[in-house]
């Protein structure tokens, strides 16, 4: 009996071809075990620079380094089989020039094996996106609320209301025209996100945007409820693992203090049981 054919990983061209089709399912992952959990269900697995806040306790994504992205990217790729892996370019690794962006994007891809990168920014990053894509680096763009620019945006505010609407539309057109194979729309009003999704020839992936986008992405820790005190409006909790874990850890602590764990079935006897004589 012959072995089944190997699973072909999803590629940027596959994602681009999904425009207007069945919505793309996207989640973040930062470790091998979580990558193995989300891979069978997702089209895209993002190694987001959100790992700085989610895993490392940083106050924002600004302190994330190339080394951190490579380390976690390698871990996620070890658990990845079929979903397309995208790795965020961290703050400071691509803004200086297209040449700087190319060097660091190539490093991320070469050292992790991931087939694509994501960077933030609209019109001002169009030249860089075009430079990368012309040299074989597939780019997922990210506009609207761009967390790496949180200080200049005045916080984690909705983008594209009133006077900002034209800017976000121009950003979307710019990254699409520059060759991005998809674009994340973050914290963009529903109507504007619908308009952009309907107008762009590339897939739009929403986070705090419209259901009309070509796909959706969430931070996996958020949708699993691993944080008990963090509830953004745009996140639907599909589990409350934070509460479950808290209860489990409390029960373990109580058992240890009461000396009921480890019980007899959890320890090793001094001697082996003798086999019954024949």
C-alpha cells in the first residue's frame, strides 16, 4: 500500500486566488504546540509581533526584535503542515529603506522557512512593498490601525472615520497596487471595510473590521480566553481557558498543600512486582 501524497503547504498565490471565495481563516501562533492545533483549521497562520505583548509581557510591539521573530517563526514552522505561515517584520526592521527591508525579509524567510512576511503601513510603504515583491518576497500588507505606529496614531483608535476615510482608502489602493498579495484591515469601520473589500483585487483580512472582508484573523490567545482581563470589542471568546486554567492551578496548589498529590498512582514503588510463577 503506497503512502499518501505529502500535504502541499498553502502559498501566497493560493491566498490571492481566494479573493471573493470562501472566507480565509487566519489565527496567530507563536509556539510549536499551538501551531499544530491551529494548522488543520486555518488557511493562514501569522507569527505576529503581538508575541511581544502576549508571551513576553511587553507594553507594546515596539520592543520586539528580529531574533524574537526568528525564534518563534522557527517554532511555528515546526508545527506547520498545510496553512500558509506569515511572519511579521518587527518595528525598525524595514522602515529605513527598501534595501533594509529586503535584507531583513530575506533573513526571516531563510532562517524560518516561512514563505511570506507582513509589514505595516500604507502609501508610505508602497515603494518598499514593490521593491520586495519584485525580488521574490511575498508581502501581506497591514493598514488601518497599525500597532507599530500607535504613538503617532494617538493610541489604539478606530481608523478611517470622517476625515481619515480617504487616507485609509488611499492606503489600501497603494499596497494593492504595489503588489501585496493580501491586506489586513485593523480597527476599520464596517462600511469602509466593506467598500475596500469590494474594490480591491486582493483579499482583505479583517480584525475589528467587516464580515464582508475576504477573511478574518484574531490573536489565538484572545479568542481562547487565555486573558481574563482583556476583552476587546472585536474579539469573540470561543472558550474561557484562562478561567479553566486558574481553577486547575488552584486545585493543584490545594492538593499539594494538603499532601494528597502525588497519590499512590503517581509515584514509583521501591521494588518491582514479581511476575506470577508459571
